[in-house]
């Protein structure tokens, strides 16, 4: 009687590694964090400038009639400090990141692998976004302790405003990078938006102290709804209609920015 040996398929020597979008973006974010730590100039502008500028707002507030606008020094300084963090730690820093990585052909090489375009941009932006988020939390704690700031009356509005600001500033940075030719010019091209935001979005001068016509125009600027939501989260003076209007404005700018990135973002060096 013959017996036949049962044949089994050979065991695999190694299992295929299953990657997910989050894993791919996390790996890219870790690499980007390492590169950010090596760039002392970008690191200084991203981490220290937003922590210093609020002192200038505090000094300027002494010359303003904040009581007439229903504000205090704390409710003026805190939203401004978060705005500084969004502008310097997120927007300006990411313009440089996107441009330099493009000019060094890093983005082009990444596109040949598993990473999708949105994953490349999101993973590259993640360290700056986390930096802006941590800074904003530290600034809120600092203002609460040093400026006798009360607890937020509507914390959900402040959180919503901050999250919208992080996403919007990341998208706007990619738009600006689309029209920036070199790493050197990346230090200049963010300036127009930053100046407009600094003086027109309520960071230094509350919109309540501006003439009505000018204030109505400034309300449509990208960073204004973020500042309004953060400030309204602390004061509780923002009505549901005003909050929805601010959210709609921020979302509209984000959608337009994403469309512009899909249309004009360059993945190869500009010549």
C-alpha cells in the first residue's frame, strides 16, 4: 500500500508590509521634523517669534480704549498670540518647507513611491501644524496665568477657530509655494499676506475700533474669522449668526486654497 505525502505550500519567509496613509504620513512627518530641527533660522522664527510678539500687542493695548470694544488686555493678546503662531510657525515655515523640498527634488522623488499627493503635502505639513497647536495651547495657558484671563465662555468656538486656522494656513502656504521660485524668495513671498493679516485681521487693532466700512472689508480676510472665533470663545459675545459667518468664511478660503493647490502647485523645480 502506497502512501502519498501531503504537500503543504512553502511558508513565506517574510510577510508583505501593509502600509496605510497614516503610517506613510507619519514616517514623512518624522523625517520632516528631523530636517526642521537642523534649520536653526526656521526653527527660531517658528518657535520663538510667536512667543515674543504678544508683548508688543500688550504694550500697544495700553493706548487703546479696549473697554469701549468690550475687550480686555487678555482677550486682545491671546487671539493675537495664536494668530502669530499660525502665521510664523505654520504659514511662513511651511512655505519654506514646500519650496525647498521641491527645489531639492524631494517632492518629485516622493511621488514615485506609494505616497499620494495629498499625503506628501499633509505629511510635510504635520510638524509645523503640531508646533502651531502646541504653541497655541502654551500661549493660552500663559495668558490665563499672566493676564488674569478668565476661562473661555465658549471653548468649542476657540477650538474650532484654531483647527480651522491650522488647516487654512497650511493650504495657503502650499498656494504661496506654488508661485515661489527659490528657497531665498520663500522668505519674501509670505510677507504680503502676513502684513495684511497682522494689521487687518484684528491682531494688533481690534476690528471693533476700526471704521465700519474698513471693518466690514477686514472681516473677509482669511485670518479674521479665526481670530473672531478664538476671541469669541473667550468673551462669549459671538452670536450664532456671527459664528456661522466666521466658519463659512474660513471654510471658503480653505476650499479656494485647496483648489488653487490642485491647479497650480508645482512638484518640480521652477526654471
